[in-house]
C-alpha cells in the first residue's frame, strides 16, 4: 500500500507532466510574454487551480528539477520548502 506522502508526490508529478505537455503545445506560435494558464502543481489531487505564467517564467521554474509552481498557500508535501513568492503563486523545492 502506498503511503500518504508518496501519493501526494505522485499528484504533483501528474500536474507537472500535464504542464510540460501544455508548455510544448503553446510554445509553437505563442509570444513568450503572453501568460499561459498552467496547472497548480500542489499536492492536492482535487486542485483545479491555474497559475498564470509566461513561457519564460515557466522555463525558469523548470530549470531547477526540484522546483514546483503552485498557488499561494496550497498544499505541499513533507519537507517541501518555499523558495520564492511571486505575484499570485509560490515556487517550492522538493528535498533531496
């Protein structure tokens, strides 16, 4: 049986994977300064929150493998630390 923390981390990876696919699709023909509604990468599998980022902002977050983007105050996993607070969203970092 999967423990709670593992399940929460898997939820975040699912949102991250969806955002990676979205990034690839919108990259074609989109001005990098235009905001894109990325999914909140928090640990709550029921979360339907959107984080408005430009492609450049999203790439900057993703340039750090352990960084995730989520709405302010959304659920984090054990040991996950707040790295930065931006306008409307947080950047967190997984331990390791």
